């Protein structure tokens, strides 16, 4: 910290605006984002484009993008990697609820030799969606943690002014 020869008192340090805890509102918000993005991804992941003899599962790519953006957004809005993990867990719980509790095969395909023989792209899409949420959550937690740490380490305007001469800092406060 630079030393000043001025008679003016040193500016007080502001408390950090980041806390390590999530409030109840943020927890409910991350759960809501997880339910919505998990439901949208589960409905969307089986969409594919038939190109004659095989299908291209474009829906799973879009579903993972939606899930990743939901996790990234909650992590950056709360500045906490716990929110990212909670969103991913909620997305997976929504997937499990939609595929397990609803009767029929609306949101997944049966994993057997017949489906692998006739619609292998749908089997691949289902496996990618089920495993992709888990992998995506782990990657997003790491990326959000790095981004939050990098943001916290950046100097603020107050840090810049502390290095100026006291008369220059006082002139800016007028």
C-alpha cells in the first residue's frame, strides 16, 4: 500500500462484495433454472435430421448448449461454483424424473439391440444427454471457478486510485 505525506485520512477499504454463501433466493433460482433447462434439454435431445440412411442427432448438441448456458449463467450471477453444481444436479434430477416417472418412452429410447440396429443415432443421443449433463457440470464448475477467481483478482477502480497522489484522488472525488 503506498504511503502518502498528506494530512487527509486514507480511504477505508470496502468490504468484499463477494461472499462464499448462497442465499435462499439464489438457491431457489438455481433450482428453477436447472428444472427449466433440464426439461427443455430432455424434450429436445432426441431431435435428429434424417439424411437418407442415417440420422444426425442435432438435438443433443442444442440440449447440451442450453444446459451449459444455464449452468454458466447461474454460476456467474452468484459468483459461486456451488450454484453451477446445483443447477447441473437439478438438470439431471429433472431428466431422471421425466424419463422415469412418465409412462412410455417419450423422452428416451430403450437400450436394446433393436433400437441400436434401426436408430443408432437416437441411442447415441440418449447416452450423450445422460452422460453429457454430468461431464458438462464438472467442466462448467471448473470454468466458473476460474472465472470467478480471475474476476476477484482484478484490480478495481479503488485500487487504481490508491496508487495516485492524494491530490489527484481528491480532485476526482469532487
